[in-house]
C-alpha cells in the first residue's frame, strides 16, 4: 500500500463509513502517515471514527486495540 503525501480527506472517511456498514464492524480506526484534513477530522468525530497518525502512534496503543477471546 502506497504512503500518501497529502492528508486524508472527507472522501476517505466516508469510504470507511461505508465499509463499516457493509462489514457490520463495531468500530473503525483510521491510520494515516500524512494526517487528516480538518473536514475529515470533523466527519470522523461526528461518526465515532478513531483517527491516528503514524508519527505519534505507539506499539502499546496498537496492542490495546484488540483483545483475545476464546470460543
């Protein structure tokens, strides 16, 4: 997957919203190496999408996203 040079925009957030619906996912965490536009940040906040930037993301935070379960 190529790394984007420009901040991710509202269109990308809307695409993620559509995927969330089709996958029936409980949550979305959008990770960008180039940040997010102001519009994308606002849209994500309105729809409960968690935004993270690779420049500030830590390994500990990534590990905390998931959890193990036993069936």
